[in-house]
C-alpha cells in the first residue's frame, strides 16, 4: 500500500505542479516542427507535430488569422469557393511538407489548435490565401451572414 501511494504521489505531483501554469487561453510561442498529413479544407491542416524529441502527436491546425469558405455549406457558390481555397492550400504545401507552428493556442473546438504556420520556404500560407482572395481575415469572432448570390462567395 505504501508503494502504491508513493507511486501515485510521484506521478501526480509533477502534473499538479504544471496544471496551474497552463490555461485554455495560454499560448506556446514555438516553433514546433510538424509534417503535413493532409489538407482538411482551406484553413485547416492535419499534421504530425513534434513538440519534444521522439514524441509526435497528430493534431488539426487551424491557420491563424483567416477564414476560408466551408466545404459543407448549403450554398453551391460557397462550396465551390471552398474547393478552390482547399486546392490552393494543397498546391502551396504539396512540395513543402515540413512546416513550423508558432503562436500556438487552443481553438474553440476541442482537439484542434490555432497557430501561425510557416512553410519551409519561409512563406505563411494564411497570408498567401488572404492575398489571393481565397480567404478573409478572421479574428475568431462571429462570422457575417453568407450572401449566396455573390460570385466567389466567401462564407
């Protein structure tokens, strides 16, 4: 019984010491190396991140600062714009699989993080998507209503 309590204390104390230091709103500066597994949509990647040596975690990464149209939107124009945004992001990263994540924080959806992404060539795909008109600036607030009649609609 003493051995069990000692083991429990040894395993629990370091976790408790760190638990108070990490909060949902905290940000990790990075950089954290990652490899892209796939492009989920125009503003989200699935990556294998390597936060520590010999430790890899698969995580969804939302590109900080942008919002791309939704692939599952009801509006056909929005879905088509979403496919264009997804294709543009796939083209940007196709030959550039290793990336760096920085300014990493939790996202409003469990299991996904929000981060600045830097490709190995130094480019920021969020800024490139924004500049090309595939996405709009987004700070995490409420999204405006969708105008389905607009061509190249961004949801």
